[in-house]
C-alpha cells in the first residue's frame, strides 16, 4: 500500500503524528519551563486531534469521548495545574538550557531510528496503516524517557513523564482503536492523581533540599550522629 | 530540444536577472509600510543599480586580481544557479542542469569567492565578515542538503525539474516529510540570503553585519554586481521554495498560453512570499551571532525529521 491509496483522513493522521513527534523534540530542547508546559499542552491537543480522527474514521463513538477527555485533561487541566505550580514555586522565570543541545538532539534522533527498527517486523506483517504511527509513538515514549534522564529539574522530569504517557496513548489509539472506556477512565484518573502527588512532592523536595534540581539528591550524605 | 526551447530558456534566465531587483524592492516597500513609513518606490533597486553602474570604480592599493574578478564570478555563478531552476516551465533546455547538488555547488562557489574577496584587501571588517559568512554557511549547508534529500527520496531524482513534475502529479497528497523539509528549507533560505534574524541586509553596524562587511570595500560596477547577485540569490531561494513545494500553475510544456499562466502564478506566489518575509522581518529581532548555531540546528533537526518521517510514515506503508 502506498500513500496515494490512503484516504485524506488517514494522510492527515500521519501528518499529525509527525507533528506530535516534533513537539516531543520541542519539549526536549525547551529551556524555559513555561514554554515547555505550552509545548506539552500542544502535544495534548495534537494527540486529541489524532484520536478524534481515528474516531471519525472508524465510527467508534467511545473514541470521541476519549478524545474529549484527552483534550480536557492533557491539553487544559494538567498544563494549567503545572502552570499554577510553577508560579507558586516561583520558577516561571527559571531557565535551564541543555548543556549539549546538539548531542541531545542527535540522541533523540537515534531513538527515533531505533524505534522504527523495533517496529519494522510489525509493519512487515501488512496490517493496518496505523502501524506506522506505532513507531512514532514509541519514539515519543523514548524521547520522554530521554527527557527524564537528562533534565535535572523536577518539573521538567514530570513533563517528560507526561509526554511518555502521551506516546503510549497515541499508540493505543492508533493501533488498537483505543482501549475500553473503563481502562481509559482509569488511566486518566491515574494521571490526574499522579499530577496532584507530583505537586505535593515538589514542595516536599524543595523544602528538604531547597531546590528542585534533583541532581543535588546525589550529594545527600548520611549524617552519622556521634553522640 | 529545438531552437524555440533555447530561446525561452534564455528568456527565463534574463527574466531572473531582470526580476531580482523587483522582489527586493517589493520587500523593502512592504517593510517600510509595516513600519509606518512611506518607503522608497519598488523600482528603487533598479535606480540604485543604474547609479552604481555609471559610477567610477575605485580599488584599494592592496587589492589583488581575486578582488577584481570576484564580483564577476559571484554574479555569474549565482545567475547560472538561478537560471537552472525552473521558473516558468519544467520542459526547458535548462532542465537538464537543474540538479540540486550542482546548484548547491554553484552557490558554494559564489560564496567562496565572496569570502575570498572579503579577505583580500586585508581590512578587519572584510575578514570578520568572511569568517562569519563561512560560519553560518557551514551550518546551513548540511541542513539544506538533508532537506533536499527528503525531496529527492520522494521523487527518486535529484533533478529539480523531475521533482517539480512529480510534485505536480501528486500535489493533493499531504506529506509530513514535505512539511518538515519546507520548514527546514525556509530557515536555511533565511540564513543563506542574509535576512533577519541571522543577518540584517540594511545594517552597516560593525558588530552585526555579515554580508555587508564583505562587500564594504567595493564601489561602482563591482558593488552593483555584488548587490545584484545578492538579490538574485533571494529570488533563487524564493522560486525554489515556491515552485518545488507549491508547484501549482507551472507549465509542463512550452506553449505560450501555459507560459503566461505560469508567469502569473509565480508572480503571485512570490508576492505572497514577499509579504510573509516582510512580516517576519518586522516582528522578529536580529539574533546575536552566537545564537545562529541554535537556529540552524533547528533547521537541521527539521530536515532530519523530514527524512525520518518520510522513511517511517511514507515508505513503510
């Protein structure tokens, strides 16, 4: 099957999936936390759009619901909560550029190639066209993971974690026509609860090490009480 | 290929040279209007060129033959590169040499002599401008080639005329790779033609100028040729972007009616491109020189993503 034979709806889906991958890179390279939160919100919007397109293409009604849920949660509620947290933690002017941006980008590109290589046997099975999006979703997951590894700032790590979740959701939607509604609701509330817990933890971390740079945790030493 | 084809090919090359100052004038005028000035007429670049051609040419005592020859080489190489890009029709005699890698090579030749001329006289500004130009272009070139490879992988040819033909046939398709390649090429074009935010074409401020620093020592007809070559380069990138990514309207034969329609289409496309460029130059500020690598890394990233999304999303189907 080639691109010419795909209906316009599915071509649009491929384009959106590619843009989701791009937002992952934007998120990875963003120095300012507020801008990174915005990039994450846009990724949520795009994932919701892909879900809505899958729903329109397949006629599965519960997918419309999960598209709306994704839009409400990942594009509006969670970014808003993060925004509020960042303001309360007085980090909205915080800037933390990557130390070696070119190297990090090359690593992320290598991850994209790796995820394509992993998915190749799946694609060769001549299945749904959306299998190609699986490679993109895997790339989004791995890029989120990379972001959690290279960022030392707790809020940025949470953003990486949340974008991993976006990648997983994209894979589920495009590959298997979405999860059952019960599972989806469960995951959505999990993410929400995780977000609230992260919010609490940010304050805890800052109180104990006076910074949100989790790298400093490496320097914690056990104080031996000599008395 | 018959005689008429050659005539039209020659006409197209002359049209490139004749239209280049007009595009520059149009962008100048638009920028002036956006800044609430009345601005010079859009014919002003022609008057400037005429004035420079009729002026005496002065040269520094230290200038060598390189300095004297560079304007002609720069202009000829740029003009040749431009003439190879299909402007009106994809079926002209020049289509045979419209190879993107050859065009990139011709532009590199022009840039090489521009930088040499900048260093030749031995002034501080010339050398500084030349080193900056090389710095920017060394970063821009890989991004441009990767973006171009995305196109050529899709169309299975490095010949621009065949690429345009291919895109014309499949122009209703949405290709994620083209979107990225277009974005990457726009950034490269901005850097290569010395526009804001990489270089400011109107400044003579010593700390920021790149292109102007190299041609600071030129006067008279030499300066006119250098300016003209810069305008041609802008037109070249404009036509490249318009005709490759938005090929609608370009003629696929050499019938007079089709050529006229094609001319109208490309003029409209370039007018729109001029508006976009003028708006972006008005809202953006020039970057520090050391931010340029980040800008061009973004171009490279976009181009690479285009390549990867072509392989992942379009071929593996």
